[in-house]
């Protein structure tokens, strides 16, 4: 028998849960790196403009689809138009592909937090530490990434197992405020370091001479991934949202949370790394190299480095967990909608599947390092297929469906339920019908061109 659909107990619970989904590892390490790479202040300005236009349009569309249909993405698109039923399975693939490797990275964060908490934070500053850890050549049980990966998956599963209101909403109400407070603490401390003001000026003051197409594409790509768009997550969370809640106001608050944390992440990282590098922002490295390589060195050079490192990785762990919870919940919801299974059984099955698939990514730099797909290691391959291919395609067809088949009035009527005003209605219509599809096509073309070596962005 199909279970009665769960719901968030309050709009605040929905906003914090959705914001928790949007605020993840991408905000805390990808955003600062891209801001440094693409001109600091000018990148930040473009990102904010895109957040209140492009990001808003896609997010409110997906949440409205979820609330309107009361289904996860596997059935929501078909409910709107049977010809677009294919989009459900396609969108469902995104969280199924992302969740396992995201949990692997979450395990890395748990490992680094453990080392700081146990007083071994200084060892992390060694150039060979991270490489030794992910290649499974570390000594002892705590040096095995599989242990931390499984622990992270189980921790995520426990929250999902508790359900929407008692699990996801309850945890988000605790984690999100703590995440904000910890972010501010680290950012303020970072700004007190000698030389940090040079990094602050670079980060906040737009230099229009550094404006370029690459800057725009970088901001577009980051925003697209940062706000959990085209992953089925916002459709799933929207399906749990109550009709009386103000949808537009909720999306605005999610935007503020997501963009605010990204901005604070830049304040945490850029001034500290610039101060550490003697004023050179161009040396801020990408991805794992920043969080697991450079930042431990920065913390080592700080006074109170062990404490700040502990606080930072606790913050990152919270951000990783809120996102992994939303990803796993989306997969659970998809399977429940399709097979009408009970939540506990579904969560256990999904957990086993995540561990099985994630093992490829976890061991992909070690015992399975010789096996590649499209010349990429497993984790990099799954990241490329989900972020660079599937998500833009899902977003593009969503815009076609809503902008030209169903009509944007279907979204507007959902937003305006119970007399709520849709202040950005005209902008939403223009963005979904014309602007967003162009942006998504540019992102897709740019990512494919980068992979095939046609361009370097």
C-alpha cells in the first residue's frame, strides 16, 4: 500500500531543509576557488545577479512542480505532460549518480575532522598526506577511506530513516543555524590575519577590467550546481511543502541562505589563503587541492590553528551532511513513488546501493586506479556525467516543458495559491521561456568543449 505523503511541519522547516540541500561542499570549496580564478569581486557581482534571475527562475519552477503534482521527479513530469515522461527517469539518474561519490567526499571531511579533534591536525599539512589517504595507503583502520565513507553514508541514512519532519526537518533546524554561526566565526578570524585585507579587497571590489565570457560561464556553472537545480531535489522537497506556505518568499529565503553562505565561504578562505601566499590570489587551487591540501597548511600557520581547523571541518561536515541527506531522500522518494515501498525498507536498499556504487569512487584512486571511464577516474567520471551532462539536459527540457508546452501560468497559479503575490512573475516567464534555455545550452556546450579540449575555461 502506498504511504501517505510526508510533509514539512512548517515553512521554516522547508526553507532550512531546502537551504541545507543547496548549501554544500560546492559553496565551501568550489565557490572560493572560482571567485579567485575569475577576478574576485566581478565574479561575485555576476553571481549575485544570476542568483536572483536564472537561479530563482529554475528553483521556483522545480519547487512548484513538486507541490503541484505531489510527486518526486520520477512521476512529476509525466503528470504535467505524458510526452515528457522520459524526463522523470533522466532526472532521477542525477541524484542516483551523485549521492555515492558525494558521500565519499563526505567521508574525507569526517576523516579530517577526526584528525583535528584528536590533535593530529598538523600532520594534515604534509604534502603527501591527502594523496596517501585517498590511495588507501594510510596506516591503520582510521587511514582507510572506506571506513569514513561507510560512516558518512550510515549517518545520512539514519536521518533519512527518521522521515521528513522528524529527520530532515529536525536536523536542518539544528545544523543550519550552527553552520551559519561557525561560518561567521571562521570568516571573522580569517579577516584578522596579517595581510588579509588585500584578499578582502580582491574578493569584494569588482574590477571590471577582469570581466570576460569565462567569468560569466564560471558564475553560471557554479550557480547551477550550487542551488541543487535539475537534480530532482527541489521537486521532491516541493512535494512535501504545504499549500498554504508562500512559495516565492520561501525561494527568496533559500537564495539568501545559499548565496550568503557562498559569500561567507569566500570570506573564510580567500583572505586567509591570500595572506598565507603573500598577497597572491591566483595560487588558490581547485577542488580537493584547496580543502584537503592548502587549507590545512593555512591552519598550521595560524595561531589557534587546531581549533580553527576543527571548527572549519565541523562546518564543512554539516554542509556535506545537509546536502547528502537531501540527495538520499530524493532517491528514496523516487523509489517509493515508483514501487510504493515502505520508507524503512527503501532506505536500507538505497543505503546498500550507495555503498556498493560509492566503493568504485572510494577505491578509484587506489586499488581501482588503473580502471578509467572516458579517461577519467570513477569519481571524476560520475561528477562529469551528472554535473556536466545530465543536469543541463534536465534543466533544458524542464524549460521547454514549462515555457512552451504547459505554460508558465501553471507555475504562476501554484505560486499564487491562497492569495499569495508573485512579484517576479514577468521575470520568471521571460527567464524560463527564453533566457534560461540559452544559459543552459551555453553551460552544456562549454562543459563538453572543456572535456574534449576545444576550450579551456
